[in-house]
C-alpha cells in the first residue's frame, strides 16, 4: 500500500516532464493537497501579526515614527537574510525542516510581543519574524518546483497564492473578530495556532515527492544534470533579473507602509474599531488577491509576464492618491482593492518569471532571494519613511509621497520592455 502511495506522490514529476509544449496541470494528490494547506496556514506565519502590529503598539503608547522604525529594523534583517536563505534552500534536502523552523520563529515572536512591549523585546520579535519570512518565499517556490517541475510551476504557483491569500483573509477575519471580542492580545494566540497547523501541513508532504534537483532548476537541462551550477557573479550580469529587482524595490518602497499606515490613520481619526477595521483592510485586499492570482495564470499563459507586472506597478500611484484623499472608513474598499490587484499579480508573476529566467542554472532559489532582497530594501525603508512623513507632515502627504515611488517602477519597466520581453520569450 505504501509503495502504491509513493508512486502516486511522484506522478507530478512525470506529468510535468512529459507534456511537451503544453502546460502541465498537476494532479491534486496528497502532496499537492498538503502543499495548498501549507500555503493557507503559512500565510499568517509569513506575515506575523502584520498590520495589527502598528495598531497594537499604538494602543500601548507608541508613536508612528518609532513604530515605523522598529518595523524597518526587522525589514533590514529579513532583507540581509534572503540571499543566504536562498543559497541554503538550493543546497539542502531538508526543506520541510526549514519550514518548521520558520514557523517556530514566528510562534516565538508572537509570544514575545504578548509578554512585553518594551523596545528591545519588540525589536527581537520583529527580527525573528523577519528571519522566518526571508526563507518562506524561496521555500514555497522550491518545494513547489520540486513537486511539479518547470512545466507545472506557473499553474501550481497560482493555486498556491490563491490558498495563501485565502489563509491571509481567514486569519485577518478571525483576528478582527477575536480582537473585537477579547482584545488585541487574542490575535497572538491565533498566530500560534496557525503556526502549529503549518507545521502539521508540511509534515504531510511526503519527502519522496520533492525532487531536490528540480527544486533548484536542474531538471530540464541535460548539461546540468550532473549538478553543475552557475556562479553567483552571473546575477550581476543578468540584466532582466536586475531590472525586475530594481522595479520591485521602488514599488515596495511605496507600497509596504500603506496598509499599516492607512489603518492607523483611520483609527486615530476615531473612524473605526482598531481590530475590526484593520482586519477589514486585510480581508478586502486578500479577497481580491484570490481572484487576481487565479486570473494571473491565464494572463501569463496568453500574454507573458511583462504586461502582468506592468499592471501591478500601475496600481500603486492610484492607491496612494485615493488613500491620501479619503481617510474614511469606506476608503478601505478602493485602497485595498488596488492593493489586491498589485500584490495579487506580483505574487504569481514574480516567482514564475524568476524561475523561467534562471531555469537550468541551479540557482533559482538564490535568484528568488536576490529579488526578495530588492523587495526587502524597499519594504524595510517604507515603514520608517511613511511613519515619519505621517508624523511630521500628516497622513495625506505620506500617502501621496509613497504612491509616487511606483512611477519610478513604471518608467524603468516600460523603458526596458524590449529586454524583458525578449528574455521572457527566449526562456519560455
């Protein structure tokens, strides 16, 4: 019976490798079902208490500037860890163990925050959350690639993201209800529960279902079957990857602070319950992301990655304009719908494009780390920039300023269209 089950587990490898020019659609067997469940529960683990942190600290006497600064400290730590994490994931065959370690880090961070709101404790908790988050993205991409391979990657990464956004939505809804009924402290216990469920889900993925050579991008090229890999310096000469990383850096410099800052703006104006309103900001965006991530699979298949990412970059300036103009309870709908469009498209297109550009190099997960580092540079600076702008010049100016950074992403992306589209087609 076990032998039959293991044969079923490895069917995605054969399906993905033998479909020729058609896109493989992996069967939803035990490994893929567990992978979807892992993405559902890992959503809360990756974000920690996320947007609730600002409101939680605000209720304990923190100002927007220091809140933004402590978030930035965590962001910088996560940024510095992403490339080493990608290198480790490329080389290790203990990917499931690393997922467990990441979950335990986030659980510990939640318990630390609950125990004390002193600056050193909050800082350590953010460092633990950031280090866990640095590895989760490449880990999810690597495990997925190891199960379904290149041919099935785009389809499965879209499914992963749909489940991930559903997990974020469920976590936010439960956090809002628990915070409303029992206070913000109850959110931390929910985070612990999601972490434990994530650990259970990853243990349900059979180890033999993961091809670790395929997980690093060495399954399709015969020349690389012996395990040869490209050197790290090759990333410095990879123009499409560097352009993608730069555009994402500017985008996240403007985008990362928007959600927590908008929640603080509305709550500080007395126009929303802290827990319920913050939960609503997350739920609206995540509901949109579920639909958008599934649609992105089809758009990528028919039109390529360039147009998908162009739309995602274009959503941020409009989001900043609306957020700065309408600091109202109802403003969460347009502001977070635009967030759902931008982030939902990127959640599918970015890992898919990196996997395509670096296929056959044996360095896919380091490449994911390079891109995440660029995202982290922008995301880590964004809370501090947005927080101090809001404190010194007011919330509207902060939102307008943050929205302007995406214009840089748009200009660079459009200006490099020929390079990126050529790389997309050649790598397909």
